C-alpha cells in the first residue's frame, strides 16, 4: 500500500476513534438522567431544546409555589456538556392570568430567533387547590430575540386565521414550529387541539388552518428521509407517528417509557418528549430526547405543579433508548 495512503488511513482511524471517545465521554460522564429535579415547591416541565454554536439551550416550564400561590413561568438554561448548566433565567412575567409556559422550540427566521409557547391561565391559583389545570383561554404565542438571551413581549398567534376571534379560537396548547423543507419561508405550527392541529404561515403573522390528526400532546416534529416524524405524548409515555404528506399518519414503533419502572421521580407520568438530531455532531453523535417525569404520585393526585423533573435520554434510531446508569 502506498505510504501516503497508509498515513491517511491511520490518521482517519485516529480521528474516528477520538470522535467516538468524545461522544462517549460527554454522555458517559452523566451520572443521572435528571437535569433539573423538582420538589414539593417546584416543578420543571415541557422542555424545548436548541443546539447553536456548540451550546445546548434548554427552555422549559418552571412552576413555583410562592406566597401560598402557584405561578408558572417560561425559563431557560444552557450547557456545553449536558452536565453543567447555567443559572436558570426566567423570561416571562409573573402573571397567573396568563402563566406563559410550555415552550415548543426555537427557530431562526432571517436575523432573529423565534420561540413558540403558550399561556395556561389559572387566576388566583392557591396551593390548597392543587392540582388545578389551565382554563379555556389557553392560547399560543411567539417571542423574538436577537441573541437567545433577551426576549420580546409575547405576541398572539392566530393560528386558526386572522378572521377567527380570540374567543372562537378555542383552547390550544403545546405549539411547535417547523420550516417546510420543500418551500423555504413557509412555516408550520403544530399544536394540541383536536389531537394535533396544523397551520401554516409565510410570515408568522397571517396563518391558515391546514387540518388535524389523532395525537397526544407536546408535539415535536422532525423531517428526515422525506418523512415527517411526529413525537407526541399520550396519557403516559412518548409515541411516534410518521407521514409523507402531513395528512396520512401511521403509528411507528412502540410506546417509549424509558426507565419509568425504576424511577420513583417519574412513576406518575413520563411525557413531553422533545428530540433533537445530533447524530452528525462530534460531541454527541445521537438523537437526544429531553422529557419530564412526575411522581411518585400521578398528576391528578397532585404531582403536576410539584415533583416534576426534566431529564435526558439518547438513541441511534428513535426506537432503542439509553440514559445514564441504565440497568
């Protein structure tokens, strides 16, 4: 074999080994699947994730018991290695008549970042009422940023069309944004209403309703191999559907419950899985799933606004999942 070819092959082998080692180091250094652990006065829910400039940005619902009342916020933190996270930063106001929460994801539109989220109004919500779920005024909103740190005042998304009034829009939660792969500049919004509903826009202001399909909540949508992959949450666990045209959807794979049978902190429910594809990234080389687990009680029994934790798992194929200290 030509000496130059031998040198190239050896260098490539060393590079490949180093990349695998780097991936394994980042994930194998994690001691627990839990990123943020809830307690009797705090819940961490509904993660959304963005990978940008070697940084993982995590947005989520932060619920706190304060002065005998229960408040929801949208908050954020960031990390380079999934182990050390920056101090939590709240980016929405304290207001129980709105309770901005459940961020879906962040996308880049021209020269700004756009975050979708929802309201979950629970006016004058007292600890003694736990749990109380959001009323019929829950709606979808957008926030904008130039730097992923400072965010604009939320603006209403009229995803049913400009002629449909706030009241007529109906209760809707859990938005997720996706730019159309075949029509750049066309954006889809997936949201929980009548299963998962879908609307599209060319400017994020004027929306047209497209349709809906049977689904759980907390939609996350990937587009790979000319297919839409809908990751959603039924009553418990995380499920996947696939479609080529956004009209006909088929269930794919098995219900994902990860290590729930061994996790007291997630005994009540595993839900809100959001996935980012970092398989081609030298640091991670996997699909990463962020989700939240609540427990040991069910949400109806009380572990909804407390004892909910955000955690992490990873996969090569969206079907077989691993996590720190998996048995």
